[in-house]
C-alpha cells in the first residue's frame, strides 16, 4: 500500500471537518471582536466576574489525598468500561444455560478484585481525611 | 469470514468499510484513512515525546500513541467484522488508565523533589 | 526384630519393583541381574545435602547455637538408618539399582560408544553397602563428637564446618553409591573439595591454608590419572555404567570387538585408575599431602583423612577389580601390591620417629592404606575390604582420642610434653578408647585389626609369585611393618596415656575462654618458663558427654568388628559382602589352583601365630623403650619423665638415620627441590613472558574494545531522558533502514 | 473457555497471595507485617506446585507453561530473600525505637511485595498467553509494577531518576509494540496466536506474507526489545539498574527479560521458522531485523560494560549482552525437531533464561549484602575489592556466579551458552556464532575484572564496607552460587524439560478455514 495508490479525494470530508472546526473557532473570535461591547474596569478584570475573589496563587498545592481519591475513582471508572459490555450481552444469554452461571461467576470474581482494591484503599487510609 | 483477507486487497488498492448503512458522505471513508490518521497520531505522539520536556506532556504523548494503536484496532475490527479489535481497545484503555495513575503518582513525587517537571533535570545517572 | 524388619523391607522392595516394573525390565537388559530399589534409597545421599542447605540457611541467619550440629547429626542418623534398612532389605546377592534422573546424555552419533549417558543413579551391591554403612554411621557419630569439639567456634565457623561436613557425606555417598564412573567422579571431586575446605578450616593459620592447598594440588595430579582412565574406559568399552562395563569386560572384548588381552588399554586403564586411587589414598609419591592434612580439625582428620575419604582409592580399585583381573599379566595388580607394601613400610619408618601424636596417626593411616592396597593387589579383596572396615573404626577411635587430648590440653600434641593421662581426672574414657584403638592397630590377637591384617598378609604368601611378582616378598615386608606398627602405636600409648603425670598446654589454636590460656600465650615459649607457668595455672579439661559417648560407642564398635570375622561362610561378613559385588575374585581361577605354602603350612593358618609374634614383639619393644616404670609398663619400662626415654641414647647413636626419619626422610624438601623449584623458575620466566609479550598483545587487542567502548558510552549514555528517547527512535529508524537495504 | 481457567491456576494462586499480602502488609503490628515475605514464598511454592502438572495447553507452544512457570517460580523464590528489607527499614527502625508510629501511608511493604507478586503473575500469564490481547495485558502486568518498585526501592533521588527514565521510556516501548500488535491483528483478522499463525501460513502459501503483517511483527519485536533491553531499546538499562536497589535490579534483569523473550518467541512462532530458501528460517525482513539487533546488542552490551566502574552498570550492560546471546537462539529456531537440546534454539533460550536468572540473583545479592558506611549498598568495583579476605563466602559466591555468567565450564552458564552455540551452528548461522564467540571473549574482560577485584586486589584503605544487616540477602547469594553448581546434577533433566517446553506446534494453513468463533451469545448451549 503506497500513498500514491490512495485516493486523496476520500480525505476531503476530514479536511472539510477540519476547516469547519477551525472556521467555527476563528469566526467566533472574530465576531466577538467585531460586535462585542468593550467596557474595561477594575471589576471587569477580576478572574471571576461577580464571583468569589481569588486569593493567593492558583498554583497552590493540593492535599495529596485528592490524588488518592482520584485513583480510587479511576478504579471504579475503569471497572464500568468492563461492566458495560458485560451487561449488554448478559441479557442475551439463555438463563437456563450453564453459560449464564459462568458469566455471572466471572463478573463476580472481577468485582471481587475491585473489593480487594477497596479493602486495600481502606487499610491504607485513603478514605480518612484528617 | 476471511474472504476479505484472502484476497490481498488489504495491501493493494482502496478499501471500503464493509458496512452499507453508513451515512453516505462517510461511507467513502476507507480503512486507509483510518490507518493514516492512526499513523499520524502515532508519529505525532513520538514527535511530542521527543520534543517536549514537561513530564506530563510527555506522558500525554505516550497516551496519544496508545490511542493511535486503539484507533487502528477499531478500524481493523470494523474491517474484519469481528469484535477482537474492540475488546482489545477496552483493555488498552484500562492499561492506559493504570499508566495514567502511575504517571501522576510519579509526577507528584518528582515534582516534590525538584519543584520542576522538566524531565531533563534528572540526569545524574549516566555513562 | 531383624527378621521382621527384613520381611517388611522385602515387601517394600517388591512393591517398588512392581511399581517400577518397566524400569526393572529395562535394567534387566543392561544388567544380567539386579533389582530396582525403592525411592527412599535416594534419600541416603540427599539428606546430607538437605543438611548443607539447612546449615547454610542457619549461617545466613547468624545462628549462634549448636543447632547446625543437631540438624547434621539428626539427618546423618536418618541416613545411616536408611542405609541399615537398605542392607537388611537386601537379598544378599543382587545389586540394587535406583535411577533418580538422567544426568548426562551427550550423543554424537548412533553407533555404540557415541553416546555418553549417565544417570543420577545409585548402585547398591555388597561393596557399596559395606562402605555406606560405615560412612554414614561414622559420619553420624563423628558429627556428634564435633558438636562438642567445635563448640568454641559456635556461630559462623560452626556452620561452615557442618555445611562442609554434610557436603562431604553427600559427596562420599555419591562416590560410593553411584552406578557409573561419572557419579564416582562427581563424588570424588566433591570429597576433594570438602577435604580442601576442611583442612583449611582454620584459615587464619597459614600452615592450615598451605596444607589445604597442598592436598588440593596433589590430588589434582592423581585426578588427572582417574580422568584419563575414565576417558580410556569409555573409548575402550563404550560405557561408564558398572553393569554394562563389567558385562563388556566379561566378554573379553572391547566395544570394537578386539580381544582385550591384545590391547594396551588392558593394563593402561587400571594403571591410570591406580594413579587416581593412589592420589586420593595418599600412596607412594602422593602420600605427602596426608600428614599435612592433620592441620584440619580432628573430627575431620578422623572422618575424612582416616576412615572414609582416603579409602575412596581402595574402593575404586575394588570396584574396578574385573578390569584389573582382565590383564593376564597382572601388571596393574603387581603395581598396586608393591605400591601398597612399600608405602606401608615407608610411612611406618617415618611414624616411628615422629613426636606429634596426630601426625603419627596420620602416617599410620597411610601405612594401613598401604595394607589395603597390598591386599587388593594380592587378590585378598576380602581382606583388603575388611581392613577398610575395621580400620575405619579403630582409626576413627584413635583420632578422636587424640582429638580429646588436644581439646583438653589446648592443642598439645607433642608426646614429649604429655604423660600419664590415665591419672588425670576425666580422661579415663579417652585412655580406654585409645587402648582399644591401639590394640586393633597393632594387630593384637583377636581384635578386628588382627583378623583383617592377617587375611592380607596370609594371602600375600598364598598368591604365587608367578601371578603377582614378588608377592611373598611383599608379605614379608608387610609382616615387618606389622611389627613396626605395633611399636609406634604403643610408643604413643606408653608415653602419653600412662606413666607419671606431666603436661604442658599447647599453643591453643582455638581460643578457649579460660584466662589461663591467655597467660600461657603471653609468655614466650621458653621451655622451662612456660612449663612452670602453665603447670601452675593450666587445668586440662576432660571431655564432656558427647565426646565420651562417641568414644565409648566407637570402642564397642572396634571390639565388635572382630566378631564379623566369624560371620557368614565367605571368610567372614566382609567376605560375604565382597562376594556379592564386583570386587569378588575367583582366586582358584586366577592362581590356577596353585597355592604357595609358608614354612610348609597353609599361610592362612600359620599367619595367626606369626603375626601375633610380630605384634607382641613390637609392643614389648615399645614397652621397654618408652614404657613408664611400674605395673603399666609390665615392669620393663623405665620412663619417669615425659621427655626422657630409653630410646634416646639409641636415637642419638643412630643420629643420621633418626634425624632423617624425624624429618620424614626429607621427602617434602626433595619434592620442593625437584618439583616446586623448577616450577617457580618456570613461573618467573612465564611471568616475564607474560608481561612483555602477552600483556602487550592483550593491551593491543584490549585497546580496541576499550576505545570503542568509550566512544559509544560517552556519546550515547548521557543520562538525559530525551537523548535516550531520541536515540531509541533513531536506532529503530537505523535498524529498519538496514533491514530495507539488505532486503532490496 | 473453562479449560483456560485450569491453565492459569498458578496465576490465580499468586493473585490470591497478592491480595492477602496487600492487606496483611498494612497491619499495624510489625510481626504481622513481616509475614509478607513468608506468605509470598508460600504463594510461590503453591504456584510452582500448581504449574508443574499442567501438561498441555493449546496454542503454538502447548507445553511451555510447566517449564516456564516452574522457572519463574523458582527464580522468584530466589529473588524473595534478596528483596527482603528493601523498603520500610527506616520506618521499622523508627517505630521500634519509638520515634514514630505506624502510618499506613508511609509504609511501602505491602505494595512492594504485592507488586513483586503481580509482576510474577504477569510473567506467568505471559507464558500461558495464546492471544495478542492476553499477551499485551500480561506484558503490561509484568512491567507496570516494576516501574513503581524501581522508584520506591531506595529513599534517594537516584531510584526516582531511575523510575522516571524507566517509566517514560517503558511507556514509549509499550506503545510501540502495541501498535505492532494492532497491525498484526489488522493483517490477520484475529488476535488468537494460533489463528494468526494459520493466517500467516495461508498468506505465505498464497504468494507472500502481508506487508502490514510483517511490518506489524517488526514493530512489535522492536517494542519488545525494550523488555529484553536489546539495542536500540537498551538505553535505559544501565541507569535504571544502577539507580534501583540491587534486589530490584536483579529482578529487572530476569522478570521483564523473560517476559520479553516469551513474547518474542511466541510472535516468531506465529510467523514460523518456515520461510527462506530452505524453509527453515524466519521471513527475511524479520530474520534480518533480529540478526542486526542481536549482533548490535551483543557488541553494545559488552563494549559498554568494559568501561564501567560500577559493578551494577557492568551487570546491566552484561544483561544487555545476554539478551543478544539469547536472540541468537531465537533466530536459530526450534531446529529440525529431532528432539535434542543441541539443535533446538528455543530450548536453548528457555534453558539460558533459567541459568541466567539463577546466576544473576547471586551477583546482585552479593552487592546487596555489602553495606557502605553511609548505609548504601555496594555498587562501585572498589567496594568489593579484597572481599575474599573480609567476607569469603560472598567472594566465593561472586566468583562462581561471574564465572557462570561468563560461561566457564563446567558451571551452569556454560551449558546454557553451549546450547546457543550448537543450535546456531546447526541452523547454519555461522557469522552469528562467530559474533557470539567474539563477544564471549570480550565479556571475559569485565567479568574477570570483578573476580579479580574480589580475590586478588587488596581492599582499598579508605573504602570501608561492612556486613549488611540483612542475612536473607547473604542467603540469596549463597543459594544462587550453590545452584550454579548443584543444578549441574539435574542439568540434563532441565535441558530435556526445556526441549519439551519448546515443543512448537507448527501452524498449518488449514486452520484458517475453521470459522472464527464470533461472540455468538445467542447460540444454544452445547
């Protein structure tokens, strides 16, 4: 397969999509610049207009526990990726067949590993904020 | 099943994704297009990895490479009309998530030590 | 009890045979007869190996207790019991085979002799059973002895000792139980290694390290003979497995079909094997390493350098007896006979003049090993093997008694500085054990040593000179040696163990915690001063229960070993064992029914009296020259101090000879001059050659890699992550380009 | 599908052990926490026991699992004592002296052992892989834990540097072989290795291999070079080995390498040694690729090792070189199939992996057993000068291991190397054999340098080393050195086992005609 063989026409939709996306972005900026009102002032220049005044640097360190929570979240997040295909196919199984039990057992084993992860997180103190 | 494979069209000319009910405008998109995008993503990932010094960006670049492979897998799966490619991608995503968790942990650790995310500050071991 | 045990063992054995029916049938093809043994036989060597692992484990965890000793003794005891079971379950004539796994299988063709195969397999016939019985039994007892003897080294040294000790038993078991020459060689090298390690046990003492090195080097020379013998055996007979080998020899043809008697291998192989055997058993030129080996801890001297390892050479010759008999001219057997007889006499002359009691025992070991070889040489395999067995017991007893003395007197071994142990508290058991050992060694009537030695000497007179050249002369030499043996043995006994109480502590190799010893160290070794000082402060400590128990058991073993002579119908128990092994010799066939007579009598009958006369003579001489005044000296001795004896004036009168004897006939110095000095000169020459030419070449060729190494290393391994990534990607590109370039 | 479960019992046992260790290691009671090592050992023993009876699995190498998993378990057991005390020493000491209280967040023991077991689980899974997805997951499960183990193995910045290099370059490598896998899947339409093999066979019989398939194989093999530290993906090796604690370095030299070689063997098996003029080698592009990589790896590894002063770096580069040696066996392939060890390159590689794994533990364990005054493990060659005088058993262990790595007869490593030589000769790879021989000679430079430092050179006055506080590591060193000698007694058996393990179930084109089992959930039960 060489590039010469490829029909570049077929890339046209991508190109159109690309231009459309870029054009949309550019058009918006240009339009704002053209027709948007411009009123400068002290209140206008704060980060969150009519919001809370940010104090201190935005590069403030977060407690590392946020990170741990994020990790735990990731575990459950990824788990769903596997649960979803399982759930969509499980309904199609003949409930009488031995496959059904096996499939149920497998997902339970899989969930059990998540429980171990949870147990580990608990022992590690991830869920304690103090 | 492997009729498509048996003729060597894969290496040859233009391939149409074997699905008739795609919207018309997209149905001319062939496997080649997907592979091209995937290869481009992979190349961009490598280039980004080589040129950026920020650890997080570098990690994102490896993710880009992973997803490039994922895209190729999906396209191939569509082409071959089986689920292997798709299921592979789910697992790739899992691995990518695990790597992300580790990368973040590593980045936090390294940042604490050096107050910087510059990968090239770590060059004590050499020779 | 014994009967029922035998029945049980038979049941187990037959079950095992049934289980391994296929293998048994297979074995039957290779061997004319034989049974497949039960798997637990494999435990006999593997248990000591387990001991090595466990003791090493303890060493790694810095164990300070006596645990290594108890583990070793326990495992060795189980090993011994298993051997005993194997013996009781043995049918008395067929060899037991047990193949654990294929060990070596090299094949370079489909023809016979192009496959070198050896199993990790065991072969139990009378010979190996007899050997294993005393190897495991003595190892267990001596391990128990060492648990007390080595206690001052508790900790790493203790572990090191017992690890090597167990490894030795494992290697020795492989040597003896192996069913092919490769297994024997494995064990052979293994025991050599352990011997080296244990001689150099006190590695901070230079003489000990040197002694270890000497043993190692001398043994390697012998091993060369063994290795060449094995190679020749393989090329000649196409196999190294005992049964197959003996069957091949039995046909009288080589693997290629040539009649054996017409080949040169028929005498070369036994001679080469003899070289190996003489190296390991310290015969002839090779004996020099054994006396120095006494630098090792005494339990080691007792087990390795007296009872078991040094008899490996005897085992090799006995095992390979069919090979020796295959030579119609009996060249190798004659060499074995004379090598043994001359060594027996030679080392006895040295032993007569030594003052270090452990060294005397060392020389007596060499001398007794000479008897064993002479016995094998003159076709008295039963006598030779029986002597191995009795010698194992009495020599272990003697060494362990010496060890107890050494242990009690801070390393003192000089007979001029020790006297009258009988009267020192706590040494009674030692003295009695020593007496029993001495009686055995000197061939006192109705001891085990007496019977076994007589069988050898008598057979030397029986075997006609036409079969073994000078056989009867060797017999006379051995008789004379028997007298000398009795003399030097009782010289030790009369000087050290009875008489007036005099003692002086030794240099105390093994750091006792008694403070007196430290004081004794502080003083110079000025004789009188040290003596007075030591006499004031030094208190010899008698052995505790472990040593006493072992000495008692061994003494009983010595006494009982005499009884074995009356068991069975083939000249005693040992004869029965030999009869059921490859060592059996059909003397009538070899000697052609011709039996020489001694003083017109059958030698086997008259020898009892003759050797008794020589033995008594030796003892009486020792009593006269060295015995103390009083009852213990049978009223003929005149010694009143430790150092002065009636022998002194005679020794003075014969000064040149006695000095030469004391200096061991200057053999070490001779070797140094003839062998070591030229080697050193050669080494110096080689050193310069090496420095000027080889180094130059090496530098030249070495520079190339080094320069390229620096070039690659400095340019690529910069330590920067991005450089690495870039180079990896670039490397991939280069590799792919190369692939494409090569393809098109 | 259920039968596949039976094949992975060792992995399941290891996984269960891992879960237990993960929880037990977080106990506030030090005595309970210290059980981690013993539980891990128990789990490994059970896993070995479960691995050995599994005689036949499907796939291209149906009998590889008992040997491979047994080997992995045994080397894992040897690595365990070496890894003892790597993490949490300071914390435990502080707790015992009352300076600190136990905090689960600060303790790393549970994770460390769990990651070790996870990695071994992944390695065993690699051995039983019969599918690209499985292979990918197993390889990642092997590698991911090692990234963290490297990073937390010491408290200094060096191990963190090693961790960052290892992780990022590792992610790069993983992405590359994943892309290769995707291409292979694209070219064959299946992820099942046996079916891939059949498809390749059909392609080659129909006129030639699919270009994308060959490209995919090449990319995947290059990516896997990272796992085995082969040129050009070797750049990280020395830095990472030096930065990590010795125990972890020893693990890195065995675990990812074994995983990589198992994967490489499987991929090569998928395309088959049935190409070329005489139908007995790999397809030309793959053959040339591996040839170039093997030769370059041997030279690079050995040459770079010469100039090092750090023993760890020497060992790292030697590990690179060993990968090159083993690639020779892969190129040689399983040979004519007469069933002898001496012309079977795959058996040689499998046996070599065992000898290398066993020996390698010893060298690193010696380093781990020696402590410098600042508490660090020995690293520089000056640290082991005169070792013979101060710690003779460690010096002896080092000598035996180094000589075995060098391939000195009659030690274990010799037989490993002989297998590679003879299989390459019988495959007709004479130039590679010459390269191999040349490199074995170059290797003598640095191996003997280590031996000489330990035995012949006096200890440096200013370098003071003392016994490390962890006797288990000494045990690992002695164990490894004894294994180098004692395994000789069973070498023949191991060689035969490796021949059995390398039993290659050559693909035949007919397999491609069997319908690919789609996920048909509505199918009636049968």
